[in-house]
C-alpha cells in the first residue's frame, strides 16, 4: 500500500477535523474523495502531505511513518491545495523551474510540465499578472513538474476552463501508467467519477469506504479503468 | 554537502530575483535609511563637531533599522500564495533554505550599506580610512544581522502580529552587533585599525553562533510557523 492510515485523528485548533480515519490506497489507484464542505477532505490531504500532524492513530505514506517523520516522503509527492505555492514576482517559467529544482526533479521536468499544461505562451508572464484560471494551470504544472509518485489534489478542476479540465482529466487518467497514484478531493463528482477507480466518502472526519472491501464505492470497474488508460 | 549548497544558492537566487523585480530595498528601504541619516544630521546640527564623532553609531543604527524592513520583506515573500508550504513540500533541507535566505538578505544589506556609507561620508563630513577593517566589519556584522533576522523572522512567521514582533525580537538581540560594529568603525575611521580587530572577531563569533543556530533550527521553525 502506498497509503495506509488507521484511526488517524487530526485536530485543527480544538476541532477534530479527522476523527479516526482509515484509508488504504494501492499503487496506481485513482481515488476520489467526496463529501460535504468541512468534512475533513482537505485536512486528510494535508495530513498525508505531512503538513498537518497526527494527534493519534497511525499513517504510512510512501513507506514513511508520518507519526515519526512528516518530512522525508514529501519530495516524492505533490500536493495542490487552495494556494498556488508560487511567487507573485516570478514568471511562469521561473516558478516552474524553481519548483522542479527544489524537488530535485529531472532537468526537463519544468519545460515538460509547461508544455503539458499549455503554459508556453505565458512563460514570461509574472504570476501576479495571471488570471485565476491561468494560476490554477500553473499550480497543476508545478505539481507535475515535481515528478511525484503520489498526487494529492484538492479541487483541482476549480477555476479551470473546459480545455484545462479535459487536459487535467487526461493527465490523471494516464497517471497510473506512469506509476503515479492519485488522491483527488472534488465536488465535481460526475466528472471525477469517470476517472477514479474508487470513491471514498468523507463525513464528519470519518471515511466511508477507506479500506478496500469495507463497502467502498467502485467509481468504475478495473476493466473500464484499463480501457480508458 | 554539494546538494545543500546548490539548494541554498537556488533559494538565494530566487529571493534576489524577486527583490530585483519588486525593488523594495532600492525603492523603500534605501530611502528610509537615507531619511534616518538626514534626520540624525538635522537633529544633531550639521555644523556640530559631535556629528563625525558619533557617525559610526548613527550609521549602524540606520543599518539595523533598515535591516528590519529587509528581513520582514524576506519573510513576507513566503507568506503570499502559501509559498511557505511550497518550501516545506520541497526536497530542500531546512538548513539550506536558511542559508539561502540569509545569503539574499546579506547581499541586499551590503548594497544598502555601500550606498548609506557614501551618504554618511558626505553628510557627516568624514574621511574614509581603514578600508580593510571597514569591509571586514560590514561583512561580519551584516551576516550576524541577517542570520538573527532570519531566525526570529521564521519564529514570528506564524504570529498575527509578526510585523511588530520581529523588531521586538531582533533589535535587543542585535545589541552586541551594534556595539561591536560601531566600535570597529570608530577605530578604523580614526586611523586605529588595529583596535578594530577584536571587535570584528566578536562580530564574527556572533555571526557564526546565529548561522549555526539557524542552520540547525530552521527546519523546526519552518514546520511550526
């Protein structure tokens, strides 16, 4: 399992955002996290990225025990939250180059990601001057430029135009072929269910269907997934 | 070790590139420093013989106050768009991020000091002497100030009142730098460079202390911010 979480509790302030979450994800899966606002989806993603500490329970991501070490696995994953993690005064190309080099990714990773997300024409534009949709594309490109094994995506379709959404969906579909695993939180259920191999529902800090065989919702069958990829 | 230095250079180059684009140091910090020097001259009477005597102290107070702005700016660029989380998610060691950020602030402050020192010589009617001691003092003091600022800037980064907290933390801690740099400058400018070196050594020890502490602790500070 690339992700294995048992009875994980995360507290934000005094509020238990995760109240005993259980989750298993195998390599190459595309897992959809669904659930209402405030259910704990973002906290779960941030916890798996090592950005939020675990109060109790256990969590292993990419072989790292997050209770003991929240850092060492980070270079092997990408997390997209509500922020872009980019610098306003740097251009698109400079932000991508910085992110790729900081993640010790390959030499061509930044330019490949720019090409994948159609950011070539915007390469010399500063982040501050981009539209919201263009910023979202850049954030996604930064995530892919890191050449991650695990993609943790929080509402990745938000702000993207139709072309950008299709582009992202295609990249996510091909992720397992490249050895990547995807956990995506989304309110765009119809769209994301066509990509996901499994759906996990988050309700009040608890996960329904987090463990395989525990009543998880199959977003689509394995054969369908294989056919698409 | 080579990776650590490469990462530090990456962070330093990123911060300097942002500074060159935003021009905060040149457009805001430098005018602020120049204004402080001019106000000192007005307050203490430009014709007075006191001014050249206390010029080293006034210069370093100005540098210290200006450095607070530069340090604040260095921290602020990691606040927008969740960039700090981006740094945390990178593969870079906290120590290398610290060295990179200190390097950028040192470069900015050294440029500032050259310009302010030229102004000080002109405004306060001082003859420049003891260049080697002046340069060594500036280097050691600037590294000390930048390292201290980076440590306490990261410490205060998570606080809502960080803009006011950083000066409260940094200014008292930098008192030895202010004293040492002033004494070293006094000795050098009065043609007694030999007397400057013990103070420069003190500045070197201070800088080494905070560089080491920051290098070791920055990872934890970044995580807790």
